[in-house]
């Protein structure tokens, strides 16, 4: 292993990581902007190339969590960041302490049911996929003979709990169906951080990680706009190759006094968390989920995930109120408006009728021209 420092003509530093190939020649692994990142990449590659053999491990004595700790260094840096929160939040509490050899398909079914009862199908499906990946590695290393998660996927669109609403059949796009229901949820949430956080999500359509990470640097009260540019896990999901991306959107009329009140109460800061109350523990999203679930239950509106309550609800009502779908695509961060159109356009079936008279010119037909009505 070696790290080579390179300085470009414009003075920019880069660090190249190489390994020694079978023929003794250096093999390029990757390039990083800092030496610390290059060192991390070097360590990752070393761990990948020096996997412990099955003879070094007694798989029967490992717990699922211990197996995860051994598999983690073999994953890419991006995969580790993506899967780590899923593991800690949704997998470890259910099966982390179970002996690897004792983990059965029945235990996986039990975990699957509990996740579907509390979280969205997408979240539950991601958790099962991560567990399937880890246990697949365990099979590969011969720590266990079979993967107990095999065949335990979740079909897209499966509802956790039926919502008593004729407009939202099972499998359809789920969102809080009316503005009255949204107001009920906010009234049921305790005043202060719980209500403010839920309102921010509903009025912006931000993902839960973006809500937790919003900073006063992103809030421009005088200009009346928000610049959403980060999540608690780093760049936005829509960012390509970790390049900075900012989603600009207007501050909704009823959200402005909430932000102004918090800004004044915090001493008019120029930077810092808008919702510092969320950072009392390592998983700030858990606060938001708890607050939202409690407000939904108290209001009697139904059960919705944070994604459905924030992103889907904002976008759906934006479209139903006549909002421009091209601007909505920008607010949501969609790189292609086709994605936005395919998900939300059906919510305004009368949009084409509204556009029939968008272009009206002065009369240009001769006086003799007649328009005959169609019959039948």
C-alpha cells in the first residue's frame, strides 16, 4: 500500500492510493482530495484484501451484531454510510444480540412484521435488504449454511395499516388527504419543537434527514426563501458525485412566523441548527418520528410515515392547489420533471381543461367563417 501526493498546475493537491499487484507493479485504487480520506481508502482496501478466513472465526459463537462488525470493513465507504443508520435503527434492536447460528426465518418474519407495523414498507424493505446482504456475506464466509432472509422481501406499495379514506386505496400514493387533517395533526402536536418540526416538514416537503439538518444559513427570512442543501448524512440524495446541490423554495406563509419566532428565541443567529432540540441523542430522526406518530395518533388522522406526512403530503397538496409541476420538481430536487409528473400529475385531472383557453388571440377568421357544433 502507498499514498502518493500530487500537485496540479493550478496548485490543487490530490492524493493517489496504490496497492502492489501480483506482478509487483503498483495498481491504482483511487484518488482523494485529502490525505485523511486517502488513508481511509487505504485502510478500507487493506481490510478488503485481508479478510479473515472461516478458519479464523467460529461462526456459531458470533452474534448477528458481531458478524456485522466483521463484515462492515469489507463494504465500500458509501455503503457503510448508507447502511450504518439502517443497521442501528431498524436491525440491531431486533436481532443484534441473537446468535448467528440461532437466527431463523421465523425470527426474521417477526422482525419484518414489527417494522411494517411502525415504519413505511420502503424503510422495512431497506432494513431487510441490509440484513440480507450481511447474512449473505456470512454464508460466503461459511459462518452459516443458509441465509434466513432469503425470500423475505417486501412488495412495493404494501400498506402498513389500512387508512380509512376512499381516495387512497391500498397501494396508491399515500399522503395526508386534506388540509383540515394536516391542521388536526399540527394542533395535536405539543407546542414548541414537536409542532414546529412537523410543520416545517409539511410546508417544505423535506425528507426527515433534511429537516434535522436545516441550518440558519439556509433560511433567508428577508428574501422569503429556503435553501435546502444538506442532510444529516451529508449531501442531498439528489447530489451527483457528492457535488454541492441546493434546492431553493419559498417560505410558505404559515411557516414564516414559526421560523421568525425560533430565530428570535435563539438570539438572531447567523448559523446553527434551526431545531437544536433534535440533537439530544445520536439519532435525531427518532425524535421526529416519535413526535409525528404521537400527533397522528392523538388527532385520529391515521398512520403515515415521515416521508408520507412530509414529502408526499406537501407535493400532493401543492399540485391539487394548482401549483406548477415544473417548479415542484425543482423544490423536490428531481433532476427530471418526468419523475414528478408520473407520481403527482394524476392529482389534477382537470388540468388540461384549465389550459384550453391559455392562448386566446384577437379574431382572425373572416366574417363568413362559421363554426358548426359537433353532433352526437
